[in-house]
């Protein structure tokens, strides 16, 4: 997971920055373009995070019975 730390950091910053833009724009009554830009930045951050998670390998779990609810 450390090899993906840059992508995870970028996605986290994107989501937080997008949400901050959205909140500040709503608080000051900014135009719809600014609000849409904040939403786009947040969605881009989520998209990057999704891409990173999809590329992670599945864990090699020797005891796979726990996934199916067996004790």
C-alpha cells in the first residue's frame, strides 16, 4: 500500500479541497460555477481513490471461511 501513498494523498486532498470549496461557496453565496467546481474536485478525488483501491491486490487469506460467515 505504500507504493500508492502519493495517489491516496492526492485523492484525500482532492476530496477535502472540494468539500471546503463547496462549503465556503455556499456560505458566502458564490455562484453556481464555483459550487460546481468544488463538486467536480471532490468527485475527482473520489474517482482517484476508487482507481487506487481497484488496483490493490486481494489479500491472500488462507482461512477464507470467515468471509462466508462460518466459524
